[in-house]
C-alpha cells in the first residue's frame, strides 16, 4: 500500500499554505465536533475521524488536502486512509491544533 502523505510542521504550514487563497487547498480538522468547537485553525472544515469513512467523498481530490487534529496522530491516520482512497497530495499537520495554540497562533471558535 502506498504511503504518500507528507508531515508538515507548523512553520512550514504557515509559510506554504496560510497565505494562499482558500480556493487553493483544503484544510480538514478530523477532531470530534466538540473539540473543533473549542477552537480550530482558520478555514478548517470539520470532518471527524469517526465519520471519515462515510464522508471522505466530501473532500476534493483536485486540491492539496491538509489534515489536522489535536497533535498529529488522528490526522496521520486520516491521511493514511485517504491514500487508500486515491488522494495524492496530502499533508499531516505535525503538532496539530494544540501546537498551533502553544505557538501563539490564533484559532476560530
């Protein structure tokens, strides 16, 4: 089974994605709804890992997809799953939302 996703750290995400137009990539937060409601990265769409198997079709294959969770574990699992579904340009945000907050970056509620 191919494993074609890339771990990306917070600084690389800020440099490579945050300044891009929202139409250029998709940011998927795979945490549960209550975690997402407590604070999430700007532009993040909530597709909980527990629902990913039934909802992955909502995520485009035409753009890069960045996956985020609390620390990076669930988003790595989500990335591995999406690889099996044919997604090609996947990134796992290493450090996740908690690392983002710890680094002093803002979240939306």
